[in-house]
C-alpha cells in the first residue's frame, strides 16, 4: 500500500474545486479517487496497474475523464495560482513569453480568465516589481564613503586638502 499523495492541508485547498455530483456530493472515496489520478500520472503506470486503495481503476479513470472534460483541472490550477498570488506566494519571475518563438493561431486571441483571477495575478506582478525595484535601489546606493587616494611620493592624501609636494 502506498502512502497518501496529498496532505490534509493540500486536500482542503483542492476539495472546493471538485464538482458536486448530479445527485449530490460524491462519496467519501472522492479523495482516494483524486489521489489515484495523481498516483497514475506520478508513476506513469497504466490505469489497470493502480493499487486497490484508490478504488477500482475503471471508476477512477471514469472520474478522471469527467473532470478532464468538465475543465476541473484547469479551474483547479487557476484557482490555486490566484490563491497563492493573493497570499504573495507566487514567483512570476519564472514566467516568460517570447513572441519571436511563440506563435498562436488568430482564434487564440484570448483565454477567458475570471476577473478576480486576473486581479490577483496583476497584483502579484506589481508587488514583485516593487520588491525588485526596492532591492535594486538598495544595491545602487551613492551614500557610501569615498575612498581616500594617497599620493605615492610622500603618503599625503591627494585632493583639495592635500599640500603640494
């Protein structure tokens, strides 16, 4: 038997994004089935090789197909990114788009993003840019002490106050 795939805290974040069934909430085995999906993609194994602790493999596979077709995984990803952005836990410095190598079909002009998700992402970008600028400003200080240059002949300091030799 394998260990749990998700901690209780992780499950608390994920559970609200899973849909409610047609006849009410899914059975208590919902977490086991979700973890079965995670196990399958982490291991790279076939669905038929899934350990029994996650439930019958056809049930888990069927649940995965329903979630995939309903866009549950996309909503989950966007929701978790927005949640992390709201808490200031995102690192958007790793995001990069280069128009010289990325080309989209004209039908892909825009992806529908919920306004609250977009606001959270934009806020996170602004906060990271401000933090980056603060860090750069600290590194470019001009109030540092100016070193004294000594005249090589008699060890006197060169400059306005130095006496001619």
